[in-house]
C-alpha cells in the first residue's frame, strides 16, 4: 500500500472508573486531563453498550490508543496515535513518524471518524466493515452495466432516531489531501456540501424490500448486495469488501442486518427473534449477485459529482421527518396551541383516528414527539366548513381544514404534515404518524373530502366513484406510468459539468438610477411581473407603473437597457399593469391593468408608449390570455386567446369595435371559473379553472376533447410542452404534471388534445410537492405557507423540455423532469434569496439559466448554482447584493414571531428601481 503519513486525532478522555471513555473529535492534538497515561499506556476503545446484547461491538476491540510523550512546543499537549495493536507496538518501538498502515487502519481516514466508531448521540453505529468499493450494477439497463460509486469506502449499520428503524450507510474514504483538493475545485459552495455530507455518503433504510444478502465468489471476493429500489428491474448496489476483511466480520454484519430487518418488520426487539425468524431475511431465492465490472466506471471525480442522481440517497434531513425524537421539555408547547376546549360542534364526523403527534423542532431540524397517542378528528361543522381537532391527554390544537395549511401525505412513513399559525403569531409544522398505510388512507380521504367539498361546494358522495379515486390517487403515491427515458442520465450530468462557473453565469442587477428615479425613492413600488423575450434577448419587468427593460448578454448576464416610466393609457391615464404578454415578434407588449378587466392595451416597446386600447367585449371580462400557439410571439401573428369565467375565445385586434371573435368562442352555461390557459406549438389549448379541473381542446369553438376531474385546489398557472405531451398545472401547494399521451386502446399514441380519454384510462397526474420535512423547514424559515408561482417548462424551438421552474417565498425550485419520471423522492434543487421571489422563468432556448425578479432586483442565475435541499441550503447563505438592495417592509421574510425574521427594505435603506 506504500508509506503514508498518519493523521493525529484530538481525543477527549473522560475519567470514569474502572475505564476511560475515549471520544475522537478532530484531527488536532489536545491537552490531556491531569491523569494521562504514561508513554506506552494502551487505552482500548470501549462501547458504552452491553456487549452481551451487542456482540458485534467486539469488532472495535482491536483498535487501541496510545498516549505519547508531550511535544516540546505544544505547551503540555500530548500527541495521540490511533491504530491497531501491531502499529501501536511498531510506533512505540520505533517512535517513527511514518509507518505502513494495515488495511484496517484505513478506516480512520474517513471523515467524521468519531461518529463512525462511536456513533453520534441519536444515530449510533452498530457495526461496520472498514474497506471496500461501492458499485451500482444495472444488468438489464441500456444505461450501462456497472458504475463505480466510491472506489474506497466503509459500510456500516446505523440506528435512526426512530425505534426499530436502521440505516445502511456507505461512506467514502479519502486519500490524504484529496478532500481538500476537491473542496478547492468546487468553490464557494463546498462548505455547504461538506456540512451536508451527502455527496460522500449513501444511506438506505434497512428494510426487507432491499433483499440484503452476502455472497463469497470463486475468486474469494466477498460481496454485499441490495436492491436499488429507485432503479430499473434487476438494478443492485454492491459493496465489494477488501480482502483484508475477515469472513467472520462479514457474517457478523449480515447477522446484524437481519436483526435490524426483523425489528423494523415486527416493531420489537430482536432479542425475541428465533433462528427461524431471522432465516426469512436470507433471500436464497434471489439470482446470483451479478459481477461489478470497474472497466466502464467513470472517474472518481465524476462519481462524486453525479452519483446523487444515480443512486437513491436518503439525506439525514429526510429521515428526520420519519424518525422523531422526544422534544426537550423546555421546547415543548406549554399547553394547547390555543383554546380548543370549546371546538365547533360537529354536524358529521368524517374520520376519528388514533395517531402519534409530532411538532417540527427547528434546532435539530426534525419532527419531535409531543404525544404518543392522540385522536385526530375530521368533521363538518357548518355549511362547507370543516374542522380538524387533535386531542390526547389534553386538547392540543384545532384548525379549519383548508388547502392553505399545506397538507402533505407521506406514504413511506405513514405520516401527514400540515402547517398552522397559532394566535400568538408563531408558525408551527405538525406531523401525525399513523400505524399503517390503510389507516393513513382513511385519514387522507377524510381530509381530501373536506378540502374538496369546501372548494367545490358539492358533496363528495355526489361525484362518481372513478372521479373520487382519481382525486385520491393524484394526492397520494406517484401512480402514473413512467415515460421511457431515452437518454442516459449520464448525459445530463455531463452537460451540467460543462456549464461555466457559477460566478460568471450569475449576475445581480444594480440599478442604473437617473435623476428622476432618485426623486422617486419613496414610491414603495416593487417588481411584480416578468416577461421573457423569445425573438430578441430581452426581458421586461413590471414595477408599479414602470417597466424595466434588460438585455441578455453573450456571457449570460442581465444588462439594464432602459426604463419605461409612467405607463399610461392612450388618453394619458396612469396605470399599473396587472398582466403582460409579449406579442408580434417581441415588438409589442399586451397589457391588462388592475382597473378594467374588459380592456387590453398594446404597448409599442420600441416607442415606449401604449398606442392602442382594445375593448374585448362589453359583457365578457378577460380573466387571462395566452398566445395563439407556443411560439406565436416570435411571429407577426396578430390574434391571441383569452378566457373569462365561463368562456374560451380568440381576440383579433384588427376587428372594428369589440375585438372578441364571436365565431371562435366556446361559452358554457355554468360558471366554470376558468383561471389560466396555455398552448402547444400546434395551437392545442389547455384551460384550467379555480375548481381544479383541466380541459384539453384541439381548436376553438368546440367542446373539449378531454376533461380531467377537479382535484379541489384552484389552478393558478398553466404551461404545456411544445409537443403537447406534458401539461403543468400550478396550485398553491403543489404542481400537477399530466402525461397527455394515451397508452392503449383505439387511441393509443394520440394526445388527449386530439382524442378523448375513456373513463377508465384518464391520466393520473403526478403531484410535484415538497417533502414534509422541507415544507416544515421552509415554513420555519419564512413564517409563511407554501405558495408556488406559476410553474414553467424550459422552452425553445426544437428544445426538449427537461426542467420545471417555480418559486415560493425566497426559494427558487427546479424539478428535473427525468428524475420526476423515475419516481425519485425530492427530485428538485433550490436556491435561496434574501427576498421573496416575485416572478421567474427560463431564458428562452436553454434550461441552464433562470431569470428571477425579486422585489428590488432582477437576476439571471445559472441553474448550476442550485443545491439539493438540505438544512444548510434552506437556511441559505443570504447576503446583500452588490447594489445593496433590500426588500420592502411588505416583503420581509417571516414575521417577528416566526422562526426567522429578516429586516426589510424600510428597516435599512430606500432604494429605487
């Protein structure tokens, strides 16, 4: 293995009779207590647990600590050496600074080595194997047969914070100096990644579904294998043990894994397990473990960058939501969140179910147990009014059942999470944990029934059973068939690596203020809307009665071009644009003000003034409008589409009088409450409503080819992929992703725009939402519920849609479409700003750059700068921009009583646009 300089570790020695407890904390010397051992004294690593119950702890017995002579210049500090008995003896005899470490020594070069041996208070390691290689093997996949994830790693079993749940953990080992070199290459965000430690650690919930097994091959290699539950059929992870790992240690590891699986399955200690009980976790019926070939593996550096997308990771923050610990007494609510001793009298009880109650504890960043047995009751209390009451030994809380409390169901851990403001202004996230999935499903149906009835003012029993199933399936697990992945995910990772440095690709707009703007510092206006140019590289930002124009530079920056101040009607009346849309080769801007919904205005951008006022219809207000087709704004097309509450129509500015084309209007007798629309490249139309339903048309003036049932939540934004395959519908708390391609039957291969789906084959949307723990963390940071901006695909002529962008509060969120279709949990990345994001969209023709409008700033940011949602990235590295801008008082993040409160613009300085 060659000579290698041995690291020194700081040791805290706590005197306890009759042993010394040793804790490794850092890689530096430390002062020893008053009674340190003399030179050559051995301190054996001892477990704090009962050896009789945990024989696997004997694996650590060979590792010793030796106190050496005090260093002359260290002021009484001792240098401590960590190693095996053989290396300790060699060191004592030779007192050399260099040595030949054994394979087992290598385990101590791992990061967080103390946690590896002793565990950390709440996540104790049971057993570990010190050295091997981790592969992801795909024997049936076209993506490639085998990928080397970590070329040097250790594997261990770790307790979680939840009883009877354990994790299988594979952690990468570094060569001397390698970790520092990688940190330098990654730049400023390396510190965040290091804290999160997810790129170098893969964790898996130890469940019998993994089919965990061990095999010794003819060549003598010992292999541990388990299923990749997020991969394709036959995909497995393989940990190939180093030859120095003794066979008996391997068998101890397997035995420990079987006991852990037993505890998770039966929720009781393994001390009651017989040999027959443990034999069910041997999985002899599985095919032989396929060999892992390193020939086609990527380089080590590539594996660091890309494996987060290649393997199912279980970040510690994700497990926290499912692994609650008892909250400290001083952190518990002192009593009921507010007076619930006299809740509304129920007219009808929809569900009354026993569960555990947990509250989100922001300090450790997970949910903490407050009551191990409560009754959660969902009931109707008035006309279209519903109530959730939670009581245990005492009443804990009561709240109206509304979509605003951000309900999230987690079927992996049988949990329901919701957010709640108490009368004292404090924002809290609560979690109800049920005993099994059927119980959660009963509770979910009660909650969804209440929300649906409130929004639709219709009784749940009156809708067809198929529609009820559609609503519940859409709100539960991901059920829609996966679309085929035609390209390897490797290609996506390579593209991301080729992106330029984040510091070059991202820029913050610093206002170029003229004298007029200087005089308007106290206007208190904020940026509200964003329109991104297709034909020309320009973006337009609405701020009160002004419109800022920004050009896109060759190096992907925004450059302030000009400011169109005092937008007025042709008659000279000042107006604040409420909605805007680029039109006519990006030369015109269609504007709707916040006063007259029946009128639209055309601004000549080159002239910088509103030149036309159009009366659409005297009796039909315009709720929303969209281009004639996906890329119509790049052409000289004059017409465009609009919706009212109950009509879909075409607007033709060339008509005399009213501009609505009567012959192309589809009007409904009932109030459908239309809210938004979008079009495809061929001009197919998707229309959504505040009831939550979606209609698909192939042209105007006829009935919809397809109508997708309402899920109950208002749809506030729509987008469609250019080819019409994918439909996005944005609600406050989640985003619907619908596959409009028919998979079977006589219309197989047709889009729902072209031919209607049969009643039995309507597509079930994927529900893109934040995970419960991230909802809780966002809520704690901002003091506000989730409220997504209209989600959009990246778009461009001939460009495939690969990403989805939206925002909530100060967070930009990007979903990767391929990972969504694979069913990856939390397939999104985030970027945090100091202020609330007002509008966002991709730069036209690319998925690499996002244009962001904040209250007082406009940015173009590289998607490469987005990070996986960890506690660190959610808290963020918030800093003042180069222009020194801050948000206005109305746009502060949080409230004085929420978890995090950030000063607003008026607290610091007034700055004009």
